[in-house]
C-alpha cells in the first residue's frame, strides 16, 4: 500500500511538471515506453531493485536504454528518482503516471475479449457501445483474442461488463439447470 501511494505522488508531480512545461503528450509516450520496457525486461527490473549496484551505474544503464528514445523531462525525472533511491519503483510510477494522464484527459480504458479478431465495422460498433457505457467519455479500446470464449465477446468498461459470449451463455445455462425444481415421482 505504501508503494502505491509513493508511486502516485511521484506520478502526480511529473504530471504537474509536464502540464506546466506543455509536454504532457511527450512525457506520456515516454512513460508508456518506460513502463512497458521494465515490465517486459526482468533483467532491467532486477537491476533497478538491486541494492548492490551503485546509483551512478543505474543512471548510466537507464541513459543507455532510454537516452535518445525519451525526452529531456523524462530523463531528468528518472535520474532524480535514481538519486533519491526510488529507481526500483520506476515501473509503478510510470504506470501510475499513465493512469493519471488518462484520468486528466477523461479517457476510460475498455477491454474487449473476443473469440476471433474483429473487423473495422464491428470495432466501431463496440466502440460506440463502450462510449455509451463510459457516459460519453473518450474510450481507449484494448483488444484481446481468447479461443475459450467459443464465440461472441466480453466488454469491460470501468466496473461494467457486457458478456455476450457463448461460454458465458453456457455457464448461465448450467446455473439455471442447477436450480431445476423438478423432482421425479417414484
């Protein structure tokens, strides 16, 4: 719990700095890259968490990995975090920053799970449904394909879910059959 609060506070500070400098979109893209890279690289995550590796070595590694790919504000922010001993939380801070920017811009993430890839017409229909569920806010649709659904889709927008999948229908039917009041006469 303490780590989440710390990550949120650092992310909020970076958000205010990016807004002040007029570089919100640039820093947003940088933090998405940083968060994804740390999430996908176990070695980088372990390096950042290691108490044995010196601070200046960690700064050099971060500069080599991200140096030319991210902006000046993001580089300075990562150096500051490393000098303050918070480099192990860089991934959490980047994710918290992305979440806070989405909240600031009133963007809602919608997760769509389908049995097969969808076409553009279906995507626009589902995007309209997601926008309706999000009460008119902008929607960022994240798609995933899962064969276990058999057919149909599951759409999650915030705390709302639309389950129009075959597997969901089968589960619903199983529950209905378990409630069957019929008792054969002997």
